[in-house]
C-alpha cells in the first residue's frame, strides 16, 4: 500500500507548493490567517467556548479491483452504489473499525484496526492530511502514506500518528515546528519526525508535540512552540526537531506518560520505593497548570512534583496511564479510583462550587471514586467507572455529552456506552469508539468535527456515526 500511495503523495506535494494555502481564524470560519499568538490569545480568552480489508485471493480469482473495496463480502448492502464502511456487513471489519481516537479544537483523528489513520473536520491548514489546505470541513478521510499506526495525537491545527515501529509522522500547520521535520513548512501529507525512531507514546496540544521513547530508561522529547517553555528548553521560541526535556540542565529519564495542555505539559514516572507514580509539569503556570502549589508563571524545567492542596504534600500514588490534560488544567487517577485535578477550574469541571477557581495544587473531584480510565478536553472531562460505563462532566454548552445545554458539576452518563475502545473529548464536542470499533461524535458541529457535515447546525446531542472514506483507486 505504501508504494501505491507514493505517486499520489508526490503529486499532492507539488500541487501544494504551487497553491498558497488558505487560512482560518480557528473558529470554523475563513479569516485573516492570524499567527500563533492570536490562536493562543483567542483560546485563553475562554469563550466557554491498512491494508484494504478484502479477501485478496477471492478478489483476484473473481477479477475484482480490491482497492475500491473495504469489506470482505464486496456487497453493496445499503444500495448506495458503493461498497464502503456504511454497509452494515462492514461493522467489525479492520478497515472500518476504530481502536484509538483523539480530538482537538475543530478536528479529530482515529486509528483503524487495519493500522490506517482517518481524520475529519476543519482543514484550513492541512491538518486532515488529504493533500489539501482549504477553509472548509473535510469528511472522515483515510490519510494516505501511513500504515501500521497504533495511536494518534491532535493539536490545535496539526495531527500526528505513532507507528508500531516507533516512528512518528505529523501533518498540518508547522509554522512553530510542531511537525518536527526540521522545517517550518506546513505539510498536507504526513512527514516523518526527524531522528525519532523509538517512540512509545505521543501527545499534542496547542502548537507543540511531545513523545516518550522506549529506551531504558525512557527519554522525554518535545518540539514546536516554546513561548512558555512548554518544550522544556530554556531558550528559543520554537524547536523544529525533537528536543530532550531537561531538569536543571540534565536530561530527565524514566517517564512513562506525557499529556499536553495548550501551553504546558505534564509527565508521569514511577515513584521511588512505592507502587504508584508521581507527576511533574512544566511550561505555563499562570493558571496553576504545574500543580505544585506555587504560583509560577513559567517553568522550563519539571523540578517539583504535583502536590495535594489540602496538606501541601507530594502525591506519589497516581495510576500509570491515567494522565489527561485540557487547555489549562490536568487530571489523573490515584490508586483506589479517585480523580484529582489542578489548574484552571473556573468552568466548574473540577466539581463543586468551592472548586470553581484556579487550583495551584491538586484537588479531588468529588463525583467519581472508582475511575479506571480518564480523558480531558478544553473544559470537560470523561471517565470510565468500575462498571465500564462512561461518565462526563463540565461544560456542555454545545451538547458535547448530554442533551441539555448547561454546566454539569456532577457526572452524567454518556449514553449507554460501556467499555469503549476509546473516548476523545474535544473543544465542545466528544467522540468515542465503542467496543465494536464504531465511532460516533456529538456536540459542536459547525466545522465538520462530528464526521458528518450538518448543514446549518451549530451543535447536536444526536451521536453522528463516523464512516471512514477511502481514497479513489
């Protein structure tokens, strides 16, 4: 499949170089192409806001072009003149089933069981990876040139994917170096992150990207915008290649997880002498994002662990893999299942009225005590409880997880969803892949971020099915 896509990629790149890319204001409408500072300022203002899955041998024997099919039976079950993921018999097929998802401000991406990547939503700066940069929504499109992917990470206007071999590819906006390919040139197709061949986990938000490597001990690397030291480098406003995060001038090792906020990052590593994990954060700290109890404005080095607000003691029992970051806040699960958050809680997503403020150290969310998995977006949070059910809370102004436009301090069920493959809260919308790999999204819909173009609708509480669209042969 890589060979088949190569010629199309070269043609697309040539076209892209000849045509100047359009820009948007980042709110789903064409605009004046504002710079990175404008993007961040707008968000900080706080407007609450594969292989084709066919039977190769059978297709060859019957002289069928398998590149146009994505289902084993090759039958147009829904009589739409195409054999595609909308056919009922395609449910569960590798080319139509999502295993991982991630959502940003106006677009989302997912990994299929086949190892291919699909993106949808606003494409003003080529973040969909379809060879175009146009100020209009794009349907769920299989990103050409990628295979054997295992995870995705979505920033403000760029996207990245992690390969099973440890390689990382990114596409979209690159004016701050967030694609990591040693350039500042936007790309409508995936480009490989320079020098990174053994990544084990990736994270993206705002205008930067981070990765944890599989080294023993692991390394922590970031690249992109560094205006608040979120890359962990003490100098330079932009880093266009992966840069190792330093701790007082020394490379820090042994971290297992990384989560990226708009202008900050947090990482988790095993606690010394006990079974839990500690968390350190760096970058912007004006809204309490560092969680260490200090009112630091910026910090280029993660030198203090997240602390508990009530007694100012270091928390050393976080659960590995539970770290999740929103715009200016971060949450994680402690052993036993309680959820703890720090940073900007002014939109009520930390729980009670008493916590509707900036929290410079971690506070317990009072609504859930049996969390197993956790996901965080701009101003809402979702968790999987011990029952397997998914609950969400926080800003629901545009129906991101419930059918009533309001702020929820207490958790509410996300439909009848149980034990999903993944959940991906975005900016005022939420996507999920159920246990069968069927993906759905609801909430803000004006920029195609639900995977289905809802003409004239700003938001919907009705889950929209995300159907991957494969390129024409």
